[in-house]
C-alpha cells in the first residue's frame, strides 16, 4: 500500500510538471499549424483547436491560452494589418504601449499576441482621468498641430481641456507622440476595441491591442 502511494505520488508529480512545462493547450500544435498552406486549412485547424473570440472583415482572433491570442488574416486587408503590427513591434517607439507580439508569420498570415481583457469606458476614465471621446479630440488636435500644411484653411478644433495633463501619463503621452510621427487612423484611438487591459509587474495597464490599420493600409486595401 505504501509503495502504491509513493508510485501514485510520482505519477501526479510528473503530470503536474508536464502541464507546467506545456507552452500551448493540449491539441494545439503550433509547428503543425505553421505547415498549413491555405487560409481554409488554417481556419479549420484553429476552429477545431481554439476558442474564437472575435472576427472582423479582415481578421479572426482566437484565444490560444490565458496569455496569448492568434490573429488570423482572412484576406489582403488582414495581411496588411498583421504586417503593420509586426513592423511596429520592432519599433522602440511602440515598446510598452502595445500588446506584446510573441510570434508571427513572415508573410503576415498570422500573428501571436498578448491576450488582454476588455476595457470599458469607466475603466478608461478611472485610469486615464479623461473620457475616451475627449481623448479622441486630443488626438485630433495633436494631429492638426503636427500637420499644419494638411489642415491649412480647414476646420481646426481648439485645445481640449486637460490636454496638457495627458503628458503626465505614459500611455497617453506616448500615443500623442505616435500621432505626431505616424500616419495613423486617428478615429481608432476613440474606440474601446483599440485597447485592452493587461497585467504588468502586478499592476493593470491599458495597452493598444489593435494597431494595424494605418492610413497607408486603409488607402491600399479599403478604398
């Protein structure tokens, strides 16, 4: 009996160790996934092995586990957005502001990204100190200030109240810098779906989780 209990304990210990060492959920084989040649094959494999959590006109998002998601491109629009996120993940300007990118297809067919929780309007206001729609106005104002030639003889908005306070917050100050230096779709910064909540060093932080739609991607694939 005692020998059996020792043996059972060893089996349980080995099972726990195996599960702790497992990088992906059972049934999901990332190496097998990478071998698939068509979108239909990749989608079917994901549908069988993973939880589908959202879908748009260009990409499908699947939950891999409690830390990662997979964004699967459905078409050229999705590939363009994936490639943008791949490029930005290697740019220090975006470091710490966006959800982390763990792995990707070199042709932009898919990206593996940090899983984030949903951000509500109240969560945003509590953490940033400003309603999201007002922050969007601040982004538009910053964009106009950074591109005076583009907005010459066009409607300009006044500096929104609280604009300067945004430079005291890492996320919003960095976004304002990005708005000044990149050809981004400004309206996306007023959408809750652009953001997610992640835990960094034991503290909740808001990050950008959807940043693939630049003006260049829009002009190339959406017009």
